[in-house]
C-alpha cells in the first residue's frame, strides 16, 4: 500500500509536469499572422486589416500595383475575387472581407481539402464594409481544384 506522503509526492510531481507540458504546448501554438496584398487606395482593405488586428492577428500589409497577381499565385478562383488577398497562419488563403472568427475556425480545423476562404465582391456588412443596411452573405471555402462549398453564412 502507498503511504500518504508518497501519494502526495507523486501527485505533486504529476501536477508540476502537467503544468510544464501545458506551458510548452501553449508556446508551440501557431501565431496568428496574416500577410495582406491590397491596393494602396482601398479604404475598406485598411478597415479589414484593423478588424483582423482587433481580433488578435498580426498583419503585414503590402500595397501592390496588381492584386490579381497574388490571386492567381495562391489559386483564388476568379468568381470568388474581392479587393484583397491574404495568406494566414498554416498557409490558408483568405480572399476579401472574411470575418476573423471564421479564419480562426478554419486554422483550428485544418481541413485538408480546403486551401482558403472567400467573401466574393464587396459585401456591405462584412468586416471592413460596415455601414448602411448589412447584406446577408456566404463565406465560401475553396479547394485547389476550384471546388467550392459554403463554410458559413452571415
């Protein structure tokens, strides 16, 4: 039979080991980072960057003369195009005014059949496009082969 003193020692050791392991795991969690390619004159893109930053993302924004180059490079289907293209943690593509919470959900789920999310066009009421009567919209997940599916509706 184990003594009370031995039980306390084992329990305390296990708790200490568990805390240390949890700290290491938290330190290894991927950073929330995004690189955005946008037009310098687009105000809604700047507002979307602010939305991302308010939701814990570190954003590096690049003003580029032709955002289309990045859409093509990262495989954004032309029917899903919007005003800016981003690459986020884990290499996912984000096209347009996708809400930060849905990007968090994508990164956490890590679906292997999806390369990105898109909010096509310039939807009033989406992050960065606030003001006026908000429109309902779908956030579309897309694959390398161009297959799409609704990821979420807002």
